């Protein structure tokens, strides 16, 4: 990363001592480690308020230094936890600015490492076909055939949940890399609202999901016209039923207290509250993709058929923020509003500002910075699946027909390649092969 400011410390017998700074920018004299506990808890002040903090470790002050953890920094004060050190070890803390500047974008690129496949093997490529087999249960996730996965999102414990539409299920990748049925029976239909074990109740083409940090999962059960909840004990209930059903629903967002739900239904963006029920928020879209709520309470919404991204306020008014309606104008380094986004579907905000986009037919992942400039983050093409083990931004096509994009609690980037049945991850660690 460019222009890092850093300090380093040594943990000897679990006692941390702050030593002399190695490098310091002249305008960053207040960046410092404020505490480092024997438990591995580290605190700092003076970091970039739109940046990345990196913790590195070495067995000697001369290195080699190896990344241990990256974190987004949204204010000048922060803290993090590391595994309790088991031997004498040196640590150093670095900070880099990722504001909406060319150097900020370079620092963002440098904060991420390799791309890898974490689920799917590309064996199931036809729509409306269930490829799930009993032998996939509990096996490595990369040995399973996915059935047109639509969305992947993780809880705080790094369990990843996949809305696997055509297998009528929500699948879970646990921390050991194995795959399990989390909800649904793999037979499409409806056999009750619950409460009942999630794997005993049928789903019918679940096309979207939302995951809370504690592992509660909400499901857009499209053809059953229901929003379902699976609690942390694995019990499924119906949060609410949509009168008239859900038309090609994809996007789903649920507030932490379940007082507000947004979901997509064809051309309609709808919301639900416990008191008001289901209400139409905006019906001016052509074919909705995914949606997410930003830190200000506004929705970021993709319109696949319109090749545009909208900012939608809580009152339903909307503004175009990316896409010119075409498919090949602008591009890397251009304003997002002057760039063609061919069948844009995925959207996800970064905690430091800006947001990620994923195009289905365009087969690309983009980053739009806080100034509205778009950058090509991951390139691809239809039918292409490559690059595992390589630095994610190295030359070459890597992804195909991307349906969704999300960040997990550790900052890793999750990408779903729908038509070819893969889930990819880009690690939030600056490790290159």
C-alpha cells in the first residue's frame, strides 16, 4: 500500500511495549497505538477516517512482515483483536487513506489479495434445474454443484449463506469449508409456515436473502410469496406473506429489529412494517436486481433491464447514481453516470464511502468511489471462470455473469457467479502469490 504510516511493537511474554515509529508522514504525527493488551486487543488513534488499517507480525523487527488482519477505518480512533500471541513476536500497525483520489484507489487495490473459489464446481448450468445431490451434504463446498445461486452473505462468525434458487434451499458454508443445507428440503413447494426446523419446510425458488451478524437468516421465498426467518436455533417461521405474491423477487433487506423490510418484486420496490404491512414504495423500475440500505438510511437499488443504479430515499423518490442506460460507454476512470453497466444486478456499500457494483451480462465487478468515479475492480466475460490463487486485480478475465456482490464482517469480498454456479471470495489481506 502507498503512503502507509506505521508503528511497531513487540509482544514478549504477553507484555506489549510501544517502540519508536519506523515511518511517519509529516501530517500524521498523531497516529499512534494507544494500547496493546496481553489478550491481543489493540487500540489506536489518529488513523485515516477514510482508510484501511493493517496489522502485521514478524519474529524480528527487520521482518519479514506478514499481514495478520485488515480493517476499514471510518474514524481516527479504532481497535481490533488478534489471537493471543503464543511466542515472542513483533507487531506493527499501518494506515492508508482510500479516499476518492487516484492514490486512494491504489491503496484500496493493495489492501486486497487473492481470489479463490469457495463453493461450486461448475457442473450445473441450466436454469430451473436442481443439481443438488445427497453426497454434497457435509462435503467440501467446492465439490458441490450449485443450482443458479443468486446471493451469498456471511454472518459475523464467517459462516456463508447461499440463496441457491433452483435447489429450493439456503446452503451454508461453515468455517471448515464444508457445505450444508441450512433451510429448505431441496424439493420446491410449500408445506407450512412453521415454526419448524428450517430443513423440514419447503421453499420455492428462494431468490434472495439477508443475514444478520448473529446468524439469523431472512429468505425471499419468491414463488411462495413469503419472507421467511430462520433463527439462530435453526427454526423457520414466516415473517409475513405478500398478497398477490412476489414477481421475480431478488433484493431483500431487513432492519436489525425487524421493524422495516425492503424487497424487490419485478418492477416494484416494496416495504413492510409490522403496523403498515406491505406497501408500494416505487413502481418505476423495469426489472429490479438487488438492493441494500446505506448508512444514511437510503436504498441503493439496481435495475437490471435499465442498466442503471438508483439511490432511493425512504419516501420512495429516486435518483440515478450510476449507469447511462447503455452497455459500453465510459468505463474505468469515467464518471459512473457516463458508464454503461450491462444488466447491473449486484450492489454493496463500503463502510468508508462509495459502493461496489456487479454486472450480470457484463460479467464485471466495479467500484464507484465517493466522488462518483467508477473503477473496474474485477474483469470477466461470459463463460469465463479463472484466476484462483492469483491476485484479484492481476491482468486477465476472472469472473462470469455476476449476480451479486457483498462484504463479510472481515471485509472479504463475496461474489456469486450465477449461471455457472460458483461463489468466489477476494481476501481482505494484501497477500499476493
